């Protein structure tokens, strides 16, 4: 039993290797941009250790700089993490064998690559054990925290972030994320509706309201375009996993 | 280690709770439904793209030519490259264009 468990942990760690390497630049980038946006090294590390969600951590950084109301920052983080609701609903039945305590822990680590690897394993007909799940999750989690700290310490040494374009890396990052969703249904009309509404709100009401107003327009437009009818949850989730 | 009066720490902790809520919420709430209305599903599906597009859109028109051109170049680069590639192209573009256009 314990031999089997060790083998499962080792397999999970092997499966985590590619995503650990792939995510390293983003952990470093997050740390560097965090101090560039006025956070301390320990605040950046706290964010990585407790939120543990790359894209929404970047959104949080961006809004800290605009002096947005705290509830609006938290709400935007929630909105960007919304996709996890679908992951969570999909993965739930596959980890039905976990104890309640194990599930409580496992859901904390349900980041995009964790979901993708668990789905892949499940599709190969292999069961998802807690040992495999944590073998996959922990190396990714701890490397993310270490990269944040390294990036933040390194970011403190950069004297002219403007000349290096560092203040503009967040918009580029967000744009790349938007482009990554382009195969979703009605992506183009949603992005155009959100973008135009956001720009209008930016000039009429002012920052940071453009975020909520733009998002609401895009979401409402998506609902209008969808038409009526019902979908089973399973099918709804199979619209693809993005590497966010 | 932390300034306990700092709102940044509290916002981070609230953000962490909100994030955990999304990760556990689908299992606790969404999986209880047999069927989800198509409009609700489409709205949920659109949330991330709508939020992120709203975040980036003002940067296209509010900053300058170097920034607007960089976003156009990055959008095209995103058709070909992964995230790391897009960031490299974007960084090269903003550094060059800011140096050229002032």
C-alpha cells in the first residue's frame, strides 16, 4: 500500500515537471511586476501563497495601481477566476473517493495545469489518487512561491522600469489571454462589446469603473446571442481548457 | 513582516477567499444542477474574456502611438506564439517604439 502510494507520488511529480518549467517565467514576472507596482516582497509572496492563481494575481496588481475600491479588486479577481467553477464541477465526480479533508485541500490546488493533467489522466482510464494529485500539485505550488520571491527581489534592482517597458507588460499579458480565448463561441462580439463599453466608461465615468461596465456589457451580449435552451453541465465544461 | 494596517494584505486575503470559493464552488453548487440554461452557460463562459478585454481596452486609446502599436503587434503575435513568445515580442516592441517615438 505504502509502496504503491510512493509510486503514485513520484508519478505525480514526474507529471508536474513540464508545467513547473513552463510556468517559471511567469512566476518571476509576477514577482518583478508586483514590486514595480508598489507591493513589498512579502506581500507578493503572500499573494502567490494564498491566491495561487497567475492571471488574477496580475489583475489584482493592475488594479492596486489605480486605487480602485477594495471590493472592486476582489470582485475582479473573482471574475477572472470564474472558470475554476467549471473545473471544480468536472473534477468533483473523479475525486469522489477522497475524504472531505482531502477534497478541501485538493480544491485549493485546482489551478489550470492541475485540472488539465487530472483530466488527461482520467481520459487515459487511470484513477486519480490523492497521492498522485498532491505529487502533481505541491512541486508546482512551491516553485510558484519561490519564483515570486526571486522575481520580486530581482525587480527591486531594476532602476528604470519605464525604459524596459515593464509598466506595459500587464496590458500585453491581458491581451494575450484575451486572444487565447478566441476559439470560444461568440468570442469576437463579446470582446468588441466589452472593449467599446470599457473605453466609453473610461472616458465618461472614469477608471476603475470601466472594468465592471465593460465586463457587464460583454457578458450580457453573450447571454443575448446564446439563444434559449439547456445544456448538461458536463457538455458545458468540454469547451476547452486554456493555459491561463 | 506585514503591515497589519495595510489594506493590501486584507485585499489579498479576500482575493484568496474569492479564488478558493470558485475552486470549491463548482463542486458544491454547479454539480447539483441537472441542466443549465444556455444563456446562463454562455454568460459564465464569457466572463473571463469580457473582464480581460475591459481591462486592456483603454490602453489602446489612452496612452500613445508606441503603446497602441505594441498592442496591435502583440495581438498578431498571439495568433502564432504562446504566452512567453507574445510577451517577448511585446516587450521588444514597446522598448523599441518608446525609444523611437519618445
